[in-house]
């Protein structure tokens, strides 16, 4: 599913990375604990999170997450937007809860981006 399609499904506003809306993604991971992202997120996927500071971008870069969606209508702080631009990580904001956003994406065929138990 392209980032543009994902935006339509979960009603996103693009904050940065408009030039990457045609990129395809297959996996999504929802987490507010960045230690969980580092431990379990599949590389190349999308992160749904409510953590809006620069740590979400740093962690995503290290974990090789390729886009971040801030849920519950949250938007990232200035430092996060700046770093995401430097790292080429699109940032989006979604008005939905993490539960509903993940559910809608799952319903549309997105796979779990969490590698629990080595799966």
C-alpha cells in the first residue's frame, strides 16, 4: 500500500515527506515505547505512535522504520520535523486512536510490523 493510500485510509495529514507518498509499505507497528520499537519493529515498515518528540525519529532511524504516523491528532515538535527531513523519514498526523488506525490498516491488508518471537 502506498503512503498516499495509507493517508486516505487513516485520514492523515502529511507533515513532511510529501515527495514520498508513492512509496510502498507492507508492515505497520504501533508502539509508544521506543524500546519496543527497537526490539520488535520490522525494518522498512511504518510506526504508529503517540510519542511526538525527536526520540521517535531517532528510534525510527535506528530501527530502519521508514515512516511515522502520530496518532490521536498529535503532531511532532520542531526538532523531530527537522531531523525527519534530514533522515528522509515522512511524518504524518492522524486523528484516530492507535487501536483504530492499526485496525483500519490491518483490514486493508497491512501486515504486523512487530517481530515477536522471531516471526
